[in-house]
């Protein structure tokens, strides 16, 4: 059984499809995602999403790396208190506006309408519904990646595979490669929180995009398939006991 391990890094993705933000610590709540993770999405043409009655929608209805690799060229930073989103490229700010105001959202929409060019399938629109997460899965879960698995995959194809291709919330080390799949249905203690491992993460074309170059340079799903005869890398975990987690915290399998 893979045990013990420790947290190497934590990330959240306030706007679906855009860059992640590295966190030093975070307090998790039961049956909830990382705070503000995928709290916003940018609709790429009419999606049918209703903020008054939010429901899960497939990622292809929004700007996403699976279809829009050029998004990886942007760096973003979101401030919870002010709602201000800063979008930069190469360290140079391109637009800065609050997602909490109509004028601010309009400024962000104008920028992305222009930036996406022919990849815009219609009017782009910032979407939000308090408490809703635009996650790839309907369940409110955290996404965990075992760095040893990523390293093993990279060694198999003899290419560098940047862990951020997988856009996880928790990156950990200390488990054997691929052993995290043996934990489906089990409970782990991560720092001060307890989480139940619920399912594997099926990888899509978003992982083909190099987060450093914004180019599709490795067919990661095919590489995983050749290695395992499946398209899975990473696991989802449901928070069952609230608690704070931080860089360096232990990850223990319970029971």
C-alpha cells in the first residue's frame, strides 16, 4: 500500500482553462472543491448554462486547453477580495478588471473575444454561479497527481512531461508509480483533512499542451494508453473532514 507520502505543491484554477495559482496552504471543506477552483468559466458561444439553476456542462462549451492551446500562453492571477483578474503574457499585463462588476466582466470578455480570433465560436461571456464549480466532473472533488507516476511516464517515452499539464490541485510524492489507483474507495489523511479517493482521472487532449510553450508537443493520452492500456492518470478525492493542508504535509492512507 502506498504510504507515506507528502504534498509537494498545491494549485487552484480560478478560471477554467486559464493558468493555475500556486498556494502555500488551503482550508478544505466537506463535499467542496478547493476554494474558488474553477469558480469562473468563459463561455465560447451560447452554452445554455443558467447561473440561477447551475448544472454541470462539458468543457467543450467553454474556452479550454483541450481545444484552445493558445490559452497556455497566458498567465493569470485572481484576487478573491476584489475579484480582480489580471491576464498577462510573458510577465506583461494585458488586461486587469474585476469579475465582480459588469464593466469588469465586459473588459475581460472583450479581451478574450479578440485574443481567441477564429477560435471564438460566438460571443465569449464570463460565467459564474456562487457555489458552482466548472470542473470536468459533476462531483465536487479535489484532483490529485502522484509525481512518481508522471516521472515514470516521462521515462517511458524519454521526454520531459511537465506535471502542470495535468492541472491538478494536489501534487504529492512518496508513492510508487501508478499505485494511487489501488486506493480507489479508500480514505487518506492529507494534512488536517480527510479525503475519500473516488475515481481515476481520464486524460484528454488538454495534456498535449506544453504549459511552457503553449504548443501541442506530446500526445500524452496516447502515451498513457501505450503504458497502461487505459487513459487514466491522477485521482479524484472527496473531502469528508474539513481541515487545513499545506506544502510538506504528510499524506497517509487510513485503515
